C-alpha cells in the first residue's frame, strides 16, 4: 500500500472514516461501510501517522521507528478494509495513509465529504495521543456531519433518537434525523428535554415549555408529509438533556444531536450536551453541523 500525503480536498459524495487499528475504529469502519452502501457512495478509509514517518532519507533508529509506525498504519487500513467489506459486501473502498496531526488531517478530509465517521476511544496511530481528544476536536470543527461509534455494533433496534431544543438550529438536525430514519427504515423518536428551574431563572423566557412543544410539533408535522413512511413520536421530558438523551439512546441505533444549540431553554447550549454525549452515549452518535459549526 502506497503512503499518500493527501492534503488536497477529498472528492465529493464520499464517507470518510478515520481508523487506528483498535476495536472502536474497526467498529466505525463497519458502521461506515453499511452507511455508504445505503447512501450509494464510496468509503474512504484514513489513518494518520506523524508526518516525519512518511519522509524519505530517514536513517538509523529513527528510520526503524518510522517504518514501524508506517507499517502499523498500513495494517490498520488493511484490517479496516476487511472489516468494512465483511460488514457490507458491496461497499466501494479506498484508503489513505496521511502524515500530520490527526485532528487537522481528519478535518481536512471532511471537506466535501457527506459524512465523517470515527471511533470514540483508543490510542490512535500517534502514540500517546488519546483518540478521544481527536474525536472531541474533530467533531467540533469538521466541515461535514460527524458520526462517532463507541464500540461493537449491537443488534439493531430499528430506532433513531434525535435530541431537539426548539431552536432554529433544530431544522438542520431534524432533516438529518429524518433522512437517517428513512434510509434505515427505522422509527424516529424526537426528544426535547426541559428543566423547570432553568426556565424560572431566566426572565427572558417566562413561558411554559408548551411553547417549545408546539414549535417541535409543527416542525415534525411538516416533515411527516415529506417522509410518510417514517413513524415518528415526540417526547417532552423534564430533566437535564444529557441524562434524558443518554437514557433514550439506550434503545436506539443512532442518537442525533446538533453541534451547537441556541434554544429557548436557558443554559441548554447543545454544544455542551453534544460534548458530554460523545463520552456517554450508549450507541453511535451523529453530531450535525449547525450554527457556528458550519
């Protein structure tokens, strides 16, 4: 496998998955392969090593270490390709071994992509750099929507859960969630969490959560017409959104949240919610670009 420093924009209409040879990355490759087949797009599998490992003219112990790290990256790519093809026989795959900082390279790779998929934990190709920190950094700055896969893919529930906050940003989040539910022929649960203490503490709100409920119901009603085959339910639950969505995701195949939120419920900035759920969600989580993240 030829090492490629792929610094230009990746081709459009592709799903990119970052792998590191560890189980969460393999699970991410499997999830991404199935998604690529359903969407009818190719899958680009990426591994990142330190840039110096790909340079010519290395000698002595440095050359040996560079060869070891480069071979490790190539092995991770090969294993990911095998896992992807096992998960989705018809998937079209391509691979790239990149040199540089994993966060910057994955963000670059997200330009023009339909979706960027990553595993949630592990040590990555750059020894000592937690892939969790890579995931956090990339999810907040990627140029496309991001899906983080936490581990082995369990048996499907046929359910997509979307967390909403009754803001303008929810339109983008709902569009993604409805598309995913339709693509996977899954039921969609729209969950809005509210906290009476936060409402009471904010004089600019001064309204009952029914206002948010009405706005959500109207948004869902318009999409029901466009997605007649998607079975939709709406749930308004009192509690912190992290706790509420974590519980709801326990019986879901995918949890969908926005990268940032600006809802009417004071203190519930979805950016902080999505950051927490990257660590806590019991199923794959999609972070949809909204607001400042675009």
